[in-house]
């Protein structure tokens, strides 16, 4: 995009001959066709997005009732007695929190190791491609891999077990752990991008002050790339909130939260199965068993609102920086208070 | 300054303080753990999948019989007469994956290349400022929402207005045409993967050195030709990488496809002409999601893990292809 902005007023010689933008009138027909196809593609994308948002708004506003947000789902054939989706909203929040709590520290640590240490080089290359492979593995494959791992009996304490003692492997904890894999590549990518943007003289200055690499990472680099990490985390949250396959496989397709019998209350909710907004929508769509279209629309609308909010957050976090960050200058300004400490 | 501190700083410069070494080892161990995790995933999935491949041999990938009936037999624990409990001929599902993925990727490739050119070269600032969030929005919409819109809003439209009675009767003894079909799957899949491709291709186009384009313009080449001959050509490896990434997404899409593809293990036949587009399909990933309730049943689990193994291998190959494509981009010293 930068390049385009530079190209538009340049080159100076052309500007003398043809003031303003180059007109397409002089182009051969086929070139002009390409030009208009580009416009068509851009406008088509806008129209599709507009259609989706307007459609979901209309459906959402007409079916969303305040009590849907605070009622728990109830098993009922009658749609008006089947309750709302309070539990799925809570489930989405719990799952996102677990996923991010696991993925954020690991992701940042991996990025720091890759950018700052990365020895031996072969190992670094392997880890790099491992992260890329995780990003490429379909979430449904991650999900059934998770089921395989977490239904081992020695990991049975993480999930609610069936009456006959068989380990189901389904719980908020297990689903959250696999969700973390979904967010991990995004966080690693964002943090690494930030680390490559930090100029080397920062590191050199820190070493010159007698700081070790570890201290430099912790005190200089991580504070400097905080917006990048935040951006990656929010992107990861978007992925987790929107994923359905992992939820229906590792959290079950039950509508409410279930708690296994036990003593520790919080841990028990996490060990139990449950639902999220995505699985609620799936369950109530024609593909699922609930088949309550109005509720599916209402829940999908809430889901879309959450995604839009996260989108907005990403734009605020990363976009604001990009605009003023001409060649890392803002990054420097941001760093300066840290230096005087 | 105490002598110890000075000594420490010297050692720090040499990169050898105990705490630092510990930190490196800790982070390195974490990195190794990631590797182990990936290896464990590949190994466990393959071990779990092996009985299915072993029981069926190479004809696992072939076609034969009704794949839906084979899966139902596993689900109910009653093997089809004359066959083992693991009997499966997965070609209809593989075909379902291929025939949804490739057209969707081709459509997305064309649209996203044009949109990326528009975004980087032609769009006025105001339009660009709207298009940016629009693309992020399209990328962020959860697949289940795409699926819901497809099945509740678009499928009835196709069923009532596009499929003619003649088309319905022409195939009525093989398959029933409902709105959820191949066309819907391809279109929605294309919409889902376009944004990520636009983002990647636009980034590559933007990183083409502007001096190259100016050089072309100085030779009197118009802007469109400059874009095609200089920018697109330079960004070609990135376009390949973006396509590969999008293909991976499309292969792995389970939820949306399980909602809109019709979910019938039917070998949609391109020779049926236009009707082909209205025939139902059933991709691999969608099948895993739909049949996941049967993962506690032995033969079913082996079969589903075999599907997962096929997807895993495809995803790994695509990752590798994307990496290889990007290598040639590095030659120009371009990071994208």
C-alpha cells in the first residue's frame, strides 16, 4: 500500500505531461477491462460483507430478546420454552480465557526464542515449520487429536468421566488446550514481527549497560512489542471464538454446562462439558438436533457482534500504530519512557 | 562499582551468565516441546488410523458401494454383509473434498488477485479505508455463521428458483436435489478463503520496490501493463503461497461444509452438465465433524482417524509447498 501511495504522484516527468492521475482512456481495451474488473472485485467484496452484516442485523434484531441472553438453555421441543443462550455465552468466555492463558505465554516465549536465540539453527528452522504446520492443520484434525490424547486414562483428571469410568476427554480444559494450538501461530507470528521491527541498537544499548539477553528480552524487547502481542492475542481470540469443530468434538454438543460430581467448584466447571455460541448455533441449525432457527440467528448475531468487536480492537491496537509508525519511529518514542527508568 | 558487577557485565557481553543460559535452555525446551507435540500428533493419528488402511489396502482410496451406508454400518456396529467391520471405500468423500476445494480456490484466486491489485494500485484512499476493514470482517466471520446463512437463506433460494423440475427428474433415481449442494459449498468456501488471499497478495504487491514500477512507467508502459508485467510477476511466489495457504483452509473446513454441502456421500458427476452443480457432496473434514459422535466406537474411530491422517498429510504437503514457493521470493530480497 505504501508503494501505491508513492507511485501515484510520481514519476515527476510524467506529471508534467499528464497532470493528475494517468487516465485509462489511452489504454488498450483489454487493459481497461482489467482495470474495471479490479473495481468490480473490490466492490463485490464490499457488497458481500455488507449483505452479510445487514442480513445478520435484520435477523438478529428481529429474533434477539433480552431474556435470551440471561436464560439457560432448557431441554424442550417447544422453541419458546427451550430457554436462551446464557450458558453458551459463558462457555465462549471460559474457553477463550483458557485458550489465551495457555497460548499467550507459550507463543511469546517461542517467538522470543526464535528471534533472540534460535540456536542451533536447524532446530529453529524445525520449530518454525512446526508452528507453520500447526497453523495449517485443520481444526477438526486438531480436535480429534486432542480427543485421542486427553482420553488417555492418566489425563482423566482433566475431564468428566463416564459412569463406567471411561475417560471421555471432553471438558473445557481439554477443549481450551486445543484451542490454544489454534491461537498459538497467530501469537507467535505477531510477536516475531514485532521483534524484527525492534532496531538492533536497542539490544546493543541494553547489552552495553551490562544486561543479559534474558533481561534484555524481559525488560526491553517485550515491553516494546506489547502492542504486537496484544494484536496477536486478539486475533487468536477471534479464532477461538469462531471455531466450532473443536467445541463440538471436545466440549460435546450439550446445551448447558454440566458439572461432574466432586468437591472443587471452579475446577469442576472446567472439567465439565458445555457449549459455546458456535456450538449453540450449530446445534440449532438444520444440521444439528435442536433445529430452532430463530435462536440460531439470534446467537449467530451475538457471535458476529463479538467478532466485530474483536476486529475493531485489532484495528485499534495495530492500525493506530501503523499509521504513525513511519519506519519504527513511533516504536522508539514508545520505548523512551522505558529507557529513562 | 564493585568488581563483581564489572565482571558480570563482561560475561554478559560474551553471553554466558548462568541465568541467561538457564533462560535460553528453558525457552529452547519449550520450542522442542512444540516439535514433540507435532510429531506426537502425526504419530498418534497414524497409529490410530492404521487398522483402517490395513483392512482396506489401497482400495481405501477407491470407490465402491455407498460410503454413507458403510459409515452407518460402523456407527450401528453391524458390518455390511460379506465385509469386515472396517470396510470403507472413501473415494466419494475424497472427491467431495477435491471438487469443493479446487473450484473454490480458483474463484478465490481470480477475485483476490484483482481485489489485491485494486487495493494497492487503483482504490482511492476513501475506498481503501473501507475495503481494509471489510476484508478483515470477511476473514473474521465464524464458519458456523457462513454455514447458517448458507443453509437457512441461500439453500432455499437455490432449491426454489434455480433447480428446474427437469433437472430434478433427470437424476431423481440416483439422488434428490435439495438446495444444499456443491454450488453453494463452492461459493461460500470461495467467500471464506478470499479475504486471507487478498491480504497476503496485497502485502506482496505493496512490497514490490516502487523503483521497478517507476522504471516500467518511464519506458512508457501504462499502469495496467506495469502491474501485470512487473508487480504480479514479482509477487508470483507470494500468490502461489497464498493459494496454497487458502487451499489448506478449504481442505480443512468442516463445519460450514457439513451444513451446506448436502452431506451425502455422492459422487457428483461433472458429465451431468449444470445439474452437477446442484448435486450434494460430502467432504472428508465435514464427515469427521458429523460423525464425531461415533469416535467411541472402534471401527468408526479408526476410519475417522484415517480421514484425519489424509487431511494431515495434505496439510503438511501444502505447508511445504508454500514454504518452497516463498523461497524464490527471498531471491529478490522481498519479505512477504
